[in-house]
């Protein structure tokens, strides 16, 4: 099968370890199925793997990718849920301390075929294209859990999304706007701010800019660079939901005094459950949301998509087609 794999790792030159070529077809073990992939999507997780973060070198080569939509052995159109619980785990798989994502322990989705546990296939709504469905299982699922499970906001609330343009941030804007939530975004790139407003954000601000009023929740994926601004932007009793730290996880100021004095909540959020993926897909269909796709690229040309992500030239999702 054609696949995109990490064969080496480099912090400074992640593309040096990327290989696009033929790999052995996956074999389904007991309780697993092989999905014929029609579309898959790129995530920052894939670039971090090439940099040596989260993927031990002794597991190379590893087929990359967490997102996919395709056809299961019974001919059903499905999406692939990327969170793999440990054997015997029951309950919310994101709380399993031994959970992994596809491409961390088991080969991932940037291939023409992928093997996954049978419980990790979710029906794809017929209303979604392959490309749209492939956007949902990682960035969009992360955004759904941040906003609807962990932020504690309701229609009419105001939230701040730090760092417009990325896959999670874009999903947060589209989901929030569809749910009647006022969404503000910050960005260093005016064009990305304008794009966010076109997608449903109420306003866009420069990174670190003082807001006209404090917000009910801040949705964080940036980390160190925006942490103080996130804390200072919250109303008393507000919530920061953090699912990533692309600028680092050690802010210059932890702002602990403000956190306890203003009685703020800081909630960690990682991916989402299989049940939430199904709810997300239904919400996207019912609200007629069209996930923003940056570009659609043949899998054979996946290196071009990776280069765009490394250069930071992405708004929405990069999708590969098989």
C-alpha cells in the first residue's frame, strides 16, 4: 500500500525523516478491522512525531496520521476514531492513562489502508464528503470536547480562541458560531483574523491585545506565548480550557495569584471519545457546517502538505486523498 511514514526524526528538519512510498498492507488482529482509506487529514501531531516528540525512535518506521474516512470490510462508510485504549479498558477512552493515538503505537491513517479496533469505526453521515469527514476525528473532535464538554459555556456566552488559523482554532470558530456563542479570536496575521470573522467569529484581535470586556472562557492551544493574556482576559469564575501548547508549556508567569483570587478554572482537554465523535458528526450535519479545508492533495504528494504545515501556511485542514 502507499503510505506516509516517519523513518527518522529531527527537531530542526522534520521533513528529512518523512518517506512517501510502499509499505506492507496492515493485517487485522482479533477484534480489529482494515479500513480502505478514501481521505485522511494532516495534524500538527504528525509534524511533532517527525521532530521526535511523543513517538519513541525505537518504534520507527511508523505510518503517520490520526484522521481518516473510508470503507470498512462490510462496505460501510465510516470515520476512524484515533484514540486507542489499552486492552480491557472500559469507560471514557481519553482517561485511560495507557491510551495512545494512531501513529504512536499502531500505524496511522496516512495510507491507503489502516487497521483499527472494530470499536473505533464510527458511521460517516452520508451528507459529509470524504474530505469533510476526514477533518473531524482529531482537530474537530478536540474542539468539540473543549467547547461543549469542558468550557461550561452556553449560547450567548463569549469565548476567546487564541491563535486563529490552525485546525483546532478554526473548528472552534465554526462550532461556536453555529451554537450561538460569541467567538473572539486573536492572531498575529490579519488575514487569518479576517478569515475567522468570515467563518463566524464576532471579532478578531491582535495577539496580546486588550479586549473590550472579559470573556467567559478562553480556549487555549498556544501555551506559553499567550498564557498571561488568557488569564487576564477571563471574568472572575471563568474557565481556561487548554488542549495544546505549541509555543511551549513553561510560561514566564504562571499567574497563580490571579487564578486563585479570581477563582478561575483551568481544565485540561485531550481529544474526545468515540461517542463525542458521533455527536460531532451529527452536529456538523444538522447545522450545515462545512469544515474549512485549506487544500486537498493526493497522498502521493503528501510532502507538499507537510511543508505547508511546517512553514505555518495553513488555514483549516490539509486533506490527502487516496
